[in-house]
C-alpha cells in the first residue's frame, strides 16, 4: 500500500475504534472502500509545523499523527481562503488536506474527511457552513468557540461537533493545531461563510 492508502486505513481505524456516540452516529453506514484519485503533491508553509511537532501522548492519536506525518510530503495540501479574507500571515500558518470527499485523494460524495493544520498564534475567526462537522484535535493547546460563546481549551482526542450553519472559531497560542475533520449533509466543497460577510 502507498502512504496515502496507509493514512486512509489509519483514519478509518481510528474513527472505528472510538466509542463516542456522536461520532458513531456521524459515520454510521459510511462506505470506506473508495476509488483513489491521482492528485499531485502540494506543499504549504504550515506543513513544516507538522514535521517539527512531537507526537501526541495518546496512543491512538499518536498512531494517526505518525501516519499523517509519514504521508505529508505526498499529500495535496490546500487553502480555502485568500489574502483578502484573513491576510498573508494567516495563510502562512493555515492549511488542510482532504483525504476523501469530492476533491480528496479518495472519492466520496457522501462525506469528506481530512486534517486541518494551524500554526501557533493563529485566530481562525467565526465562520459557518451548511455541512455538519466533527473535529477531533490530535494535539493539545488549542481553544475553540461555538455559537459565539467564550473560547474553551480542547484536548487531544476530544470530539467537537458543529451542527449545520452554527458559528465556530478556533485559536492557537504557542502550540500548533493538528485536527481530524469530517463533513457531511451539505455541500462538501463549500467555502465557509465568514461571520459578518457574504461569500
């Protein structure tokens, strides 16, 4: 198997190993065999943080993190936003890879999944989208806000659920964020709407 195939297997196995009821309901019935797409590798500055990070403390999260780091150099990293959205400094410390979905390394019209990377000192402001979303941080130290509530720390392995169109935001301090994400029940390639703006 290729490193990307290994990463998909690790992603699937990690999710299936979790007992969280919300997560289990979210992925129930999803068909994991998917056709692989040929995507050219695309690097971003934020990926350098992934290569420098020490692996997480939890065994399951560490195993998935290692698979991501092993495959990082051949993945198609991307960005949703432009300089006019959040500025050049944000783009230096932001990126994601869609492992599967309508644009990912594997093809699915039912759900999208991949990883978000944020470097240290990043504020990802309030945004929302039609798709329902789950995040699971693989690293500690990030803070999350939902529905304009105060920021709260979230920890490695914690399941964070965002219903359709609910506002949410993230920020990092000294540590980068590596987080698994899942999208379903909405346009899987929608650009998030930044609160207070129309896209």
